[in-house]
C-alpha cells in the first residue's frame, strides 16, 4: 500500500522532472528548475495561507483581551474564539497545509531521485529488471537488489561497463534506456548528486558540506520567518525554537543520509521560500491590516495576568498542596447558597483595611463573612479558627479571575481598584451584586490611581469629603453612572490613633527623626539623599534612615551602595534600619521626613507630630488628574500636617527641622484639627461601614420577600 501511494505521488513529479531534463542537461539545474516549478504551482496555496495568517494576527488583540477577560475559563474562551474565527473566515489548520504539501513533495522527490529509470526515463519494468539483474552480475557481491539505490547503481554500472549491457541494448526500449543512462550526468559542482554523504564521506570529505548547507538553509528560512512572517513573528520563543530545531534536524538528516540530489532540492526549496515570503510581504503587507500597537497593548495585558502566580516562588510540594486546597475551597464556596457578604483581599497585609468593618459586623450582627484571599498564608485562616462566622477561602491570583466572574453574593467588598478594567471582572452570573470599594489610603482619588479606577463600583466607602467631591466631579466630567458615596472614614488611622494612645511613651535624650522615603521612581534615596543628609546629620538629633521594604527588594545593589557610603556615619546619632519586624521606631520618632509616601499622614494623624515632605518629582498615574477642579490631597495636605520643601531649597532643612521640632503644641493642635476636618467618623469608621453593609443586606432580604409574596399573588 505504501509503495502504491508513493508511486501515485512520484509519477506526476517524474513527468515534471522529465520535462525539466528535456530542457537542461545538468542534473543539478534540472532539480533546481523542478523545485522552482513546484513552488510556482503551489503559490496560490502560499498566498491563501499568508492571508489566513494575517487574519489571525489581525484579531490577535481581541483574542488576547478575550483570554484576559475569561482567564482560566477554557471552555468560554474556546467558544468565543471559535466565533471570531467564523466571523473572520479564519482556518486554524491552514498553516499545516504547506507543511503537508512539502512532506508529500519530499516523499515524491525522494522516489524520483532514487528511481530515475522508473520516473524520469519512463523505462518499462521488464527492461529495468533486466538492467538491474545485469548490473548485479557486473558489480558482484556489493550490489544489493533490495537497496533504494538499485537504479542509481545500475546507471553507474552502465557507464563503467556498457559492453555488459549489449544484449539489453539490442531491443529498442533497452537501447533507449542504456542511452539515457549514459547521458545522465549526476555531477553538480563537484558533487555526485546520487551519492549519499554518510556512505562516501570517509573517501571524500567534501560531502560533509551537504548536511551543513542543508541545515544552514533551514536555519536561515526559520530566521527570516521568525522576523517577518506575520504569524511566526508573533509566536512565543518556545514555538519558534521548536520549529527551528525540527527543521534544522530534518535538513541535517536529508543532507547526511539521503542522496545529495535530495539535499539540493531541500536547499533550493528553502531559498525560494525566503524569496516568496519577501515577495508576499511586499505585495500583501501585514502592516496594512494589523494594528501592532493594539497587539502590543493586549499582549502586555495578558502577560500581566499570566504573571499573577505567587505560588511560583514556592516549592513544587507547596504548589501541589495549594492547588488541592484552592480546588477544595473553590468548590466549597460555590456549594453555599445565599451568601450575603463576600470580602476579597489580595494578600494577608490587606486585612487591616477590612478589620474594623469585620469586628463591628461580628459584634453587632449575625452576618456570616465569606473572606476570599489570594494568599495561602493569610492571617484570616488563623482568625477563623476562633470565629465561626468568618469563612475563609484560598483562591490563587489566576483562579480568582473565573472565580469573580462566577461570583454569587449580595455584596462584594474589596480594596482592589480597576474593577472591570483589568483581570477582575464583575460577575456574569448575578447582575445585581453591589460592589463596594474601600480605600488603601486617605488621600485623593485622582492623581495617584489610574484613570477610571473606580468607575465600575456601585458604592465607595469614602475616607473624607475630599473623596466625595472628587468622585462626584469625575462622574459629572465623564457622564458616569452615579455611585453611592458613603462617609465612612479610615480604619487604619483609627487603629493607629488608638495604638499610639495606648503605647507606652519613652523619654529620649535627643529628638528622633525618621527618614522614610517611598520606593517610587525619583524617591529621596535616588534623587537628593546626599543633600538632605547634609542638613540632618550632626545637628544634635538622632536620625534613622528606614528605606521602603519594596525598594530593598527591587534594588538591592543600590541599597548596598547607600549602606556602604554611610557606614562611617553609623553610630548613636545615625542608623540605617532594615529590620521591619517592628514599627516601634516609627511611632517613637518626633518627626518623619518623606517624599510622597502615605506613611506621613498615618504618622501625623496618629501621633499629632509633624511631617516634612521633600518635593521630589510627583508620582502621577493619571495624567488627566488636573481636569478635576480639586487640588489632590497629596499636595494640599502637606502643609496641614507639616512643611514641604522643594528640592532646590534643601539648604533650609536645618531651619525647617528646628521649626517643626520646637513647636510640638502648635502642630498637635493643627494636626488634630486637620484630622477632624479631613477624615470622617474618626474612631468609628468600622461601625459606619458595618452599618451600611447591614442595612443593605436587610434591604435585599426585604425585597426578596416582597417579590416572593407578589409572585404568589
């Protein structure tokens, strides 16, 4: 059966090779012309595949966004992707067709080159049999009648000993076969195209060039395809390297273990393929059809989601254990009906933003709190051991995408912005879920968050009147749906104030200054540390440099350089604190110096002690923040809790420090007034938020009861 299929393929190719041989006598040129004609014949397929490739890359931004939107939901992604393919008339298997054709052609060419009597000269089988039997006698024991090279070896027997074939030449058909064999020139630039390099390389090293040239031609083709082929250029490195390795490996095999004529066909085929690709790109340029900026943006969005996997940093055992745990918690969560309140937290450290609400709800209501976290080591699991009304669930950063889309609850409370903008989407199971956002910090809603970060929330727990003003102005400017803005306050500041009031105060011989820069670009450490330190050191105060933990983690070499530079200054009056197990040095300080870090407001509002701000370049995430007619509190609040200094005025640092440290009563009064003015419900934020949540849940229950009653009627 196999021989029959090969014969079907090789027969038409033999006619084509015979035609080429009638035009050219040089066998190498015959193979080259044959290869060119086959490429021209299948060129329409190449054009179709090229257009098909453009289609998939054209819709790739939409596919990437689809994968980001429904990340982890393979069934939904597959359905939506199939719809896109049908709309664009894209065939996902089209790219395999040229490869299939190439393999079929290769099998046929191998047969034609191995059997020139059969396919090129169209010699009758009886004559071929007579020739091979005679050649076996002439050559002797070295002649193998079962070998693929039997016809080629017979040609050489005829060339070397034509007299032995005189009886065969006596017939008309035999004479033509002998004549064709004698005229058949198998040499091409010193290469015998019938020779197999693996068999003759020991006698003639020049044949080592056959596999080298074949392998190089495939590498060059893959290199060009990876650069300019519209589809392959967008593939991942794994696919690119895999394809290249396969192609080069196949070429080395063809160049080493089959006749050199087949290697020549492969090399010419690769060269023509490069020229064809250049021609198609010039005539049908992908740039006319593909929005590469949108493609790059969608790729970044998808990559950001794929990078969300904190478990990668852990061992395989822990990943497996967490995967089992995640699967179990996922199933457990969706097995529970009538969930009223779900809290979503990204990591353990975010519990502080929900703590006051949770405590107030547990104390004053009977509500069960379903707490979903991306952190397998979240402290909530320990707390839940002693509080049965807290139901914790571990759902990893990737699985949370589909988890949130399947959400079924009355209220979802979260401190993650950009709902619906990135990977966290609103539920497509329930459209009536109330999504509530609570802030990470007490400052503005405009400058230091991405534009539209809160657009898809239903309710915002506001820290102060400034946030209400800004959100309302944003809604009016962009004609957005009105959100419910609840005056709640900020639990973190409530707890810090309480903690500081209860903390034992320590009498110090010297005033203590804490230098606490942010880790953003152009922070104090990178922008003006040396100039600032000149105004702080050796002025009779104790200075503590406490870099941000994130800065140490991201820029260890820079931090090491800073430590080394100031190691001579280290002593009783100056230390660099890199142990973050305790925050005591923060609350024992008399003055904090920072750039744009929110720690200043937490410190000043809790301790009623002043802060000094160094006006390094601003951290701006929303370039359109100035469209909102309110000065961001990151700027306006500075002088309410202390003094800000421009970087060209750092020579005034000693005088400013002296002013701030020598007037504690003045700043205590000023900061206390600012706290009451700027922050809602100081000391009672948890109760305010819990009251709203409880009332909304009760309202939902009453509405459900009313609806059931009306349906019965």
